């Protein structure tokens, strides 16, 4: 089950990357953030039965930490402040959480961290240069 979730998350990240490269949206950051949230929630939903059987009530925080972390950049985007910082903090939390969980179920969340790093690194819409003549 963990392998299926990990492969699905990697496939989702690759699909988002292809869409971003082909479509070249003017605002790629929101697409990357929302995609990371969707992938993380899907992975958590897929792993819930397995994690509850294995860990019982601890499944709420084992799966909840990455979901809450990936929600931070989306909320920062809605507020309009510190979005790059929120992207990097969420990616760091997900990466550290994946390593703390011994790359078991946490490894399935790592592909979403790649999207958040890409969101932090993405440039905004190109600005018109002051020297460019129309």
C-alpha cells in the first residue's frame, strides 16, 4: 500500500510538472501549491486504513502533520504574505517528517515537498522592462 501511494504521488508530481512546462501558466505558484495539497490529501486518504490498522489512534498525527504543513502555503497564498517562506517551511516539515518516520509512510509525502520547493523557486510573471520599447 505504501508503495502504491508513493508511486501515485511521484506520478502526480510528474504530471503537474509536465502540465506546468506545457501550459506555462502565468501564475504557476498557486498551481504548484494546490497540487501539493491535493497529492498530500490523496496520499493521506490512501494510507489511512493501513496506518490505522498499524498505529491506531496515532494515525491522526502520523498523517495529519504533512497535511497541516502543506496547508500553510495555501493559507499564506490566501492571506498574500510570506508565501515563499511558507513553501520552504512546509517542504522542510514534510521532508523531516518523512525522515522521522523512517521513510515508511513518510516517504509517500516527499514528492509533495518537491512541488513546494518548485513553488518557492518559481519566478513570478515576467515584468516589463523599463528599457523595452513597445
